[in-house]
């Protein structure tokens, strides 16, 4: 008989897009495998949207509705994080899989200066992920898994040689990342992003690409830090998906986008953590950073 799987998933930004795709794909897995008695904590910053989405999912997948839980969570808001943490503490809930999915991309920055946009995007896509993850680590079970949703736009190979080698270092420290962040803001303020190697050739806002570069580098150093606690960290790109962020011309739907994340979350618990050290996945395969 197959082992009963009783894992607790936490997913940020689950009311739409890839986050919703992750919740739905997991619901479908639970339905296909009656031994999957796992629970999903869907979280959203807008409670109304979150509750509506949970209601719709419970109606669509009635047999697993008891495996769907909800909590409000704005990853940029410390009070909201504290309430979620308190909920976990009070109810003695431990997490097995944390999907850091919530993210923003600012296209139209007519009202804000470039530096304001860069700081806002890095604040959500990078600093808030670090902050939330730090708060949740005490609740993550051994053999748990932190899965960060990143992008091909944030891979190191897309950076200019000038700065690529500084990010592409699996033992990069947070101090080095802080220095790089200051240099990046300096380049933005002085309009020297291209000259100093911070621009890539993608036709997407650079602040978004750079936020994912920082997220990737942070994920690798976090994996080393959590080795002794036997918590794994991995990163994936959903590919270009039809969401509010990706737009309607994108190639993948949200379910295709979420598939790689679900696959990573189902990887076998592995005692040899040096082998399962942080990797970047695209289209369900390990890819180059
Ligand atoms: P999306 O449709 O715009 O959804 C983003 C989700 O993040 C929404 O639920 C949004 O909530 C939530 N969010 C934003 N700020 C938040 C905050 N402060 N606290 C909590 N939730 C917050 O975008 P998506 O395409 O699904 O993107 C999801 C992830 O996939 C992102 O990390 C993105 O970078 C990554 N990604 C997407 C693509 C693509 O082609 N779509 C490609 C590569 C990577 P609201 O509804 O309240 O705004």
C-alpha cells in the first residue's frame, strides 16, 4: 500500500495566476491519489478575493474541500505576517512546503521615478520573500521544502559579464547581496544601468528582472544555511504564462506554469542534502542559473 502523504502546503498570492494554478493542480493530485491527505493553506493579501477563490475551488473540487484552508497574508506587511505566524503557533501547525509565489511587475511607471519603482519591486519580490521566509522557518518541518517562484528573466546568464560572476556564486553572502543592491540602486539613480551591466536584452521591465536575480542568489545561500536543519530550497520558473502579469499572448496557461512547482514539491525526501542542494528548474527539468 502507498504511504499516506500528509503534508501542509503554504502558497502566497493564491487568488489568481500561477498561485491559483498551484492550488488547483494540487487539488487535482489529491483527488487522483486518495492517499494524499495533505492540506493547502491558500493565502492572499486581499481577503475578499481569497475567500471567493476558496469558495469557487471548494465547489469545483468538493471531494477535497476540507483539505483547503485559507488565511490572509500580505507579504509586504509585518502585521499581516505576524497574524499568520500567530495562527500557526496557536494551532500548532507545521509547514512542509512553502511556495513563495506572490510577486509584482511594474510596467507603467509614469507616476514614479525609476528608483522608486526599483525599490518597490525589490521590496516585494526579494525583501518580503526573505522576511516572510525567516518568520516561517521555525514552523517548517525537517525535510520541508521552500520553493521560490522566479523567472528566466532573473537567471544569471542573462546578466552582463561585468556583474554575472558576482551573483553566480552558490556561497554568496547576504552582505555581498546588500552591497550589490546598493550598487544597483546607485546605477538606477545615475542612469548607468547599461554602462554598469545591469540591463539585459529582454523587453521586460529591468527592475523585475533584477528582483528575480536577487531572489535566485538569495535562494542558493539560503539552501546552504538550512542544510543542517534539513530544509530544502529550490527555485522554478513557470515559463511565460497567461496571467495578469504575463499578459494574454503568453504561451502557457496557469496549470502548465504551476506543473514544475508541483513536481518539485513531490520530489522524494532525501537524506543526502548535499545532492539536493538548491537548483533552478524550468519545464520540469533542472536548468542553468
Ligand atoms: P499575477 O497574476 O499578477 O499574480 C500575482 C499574485 O501575487 C496575485 O495573487 C497578487 O495578489 C499577489 N501579490 C502581489 N503582491 C502581494 C503581496 N504584497 N502580498 C501577497 N500577495 C501579493 O502574476 P503571476 O503571473 O501569477 O505571477 C506569480 C509568480 O510567477 C510571480 O512571482 C511572478 O514573478 C512569477 N512568474 C510569472 C511569469 C508569467 O509569465 N506569468 C513568468 C515567470 C515568473 P493581488 O491579486 O492582490 O494583486
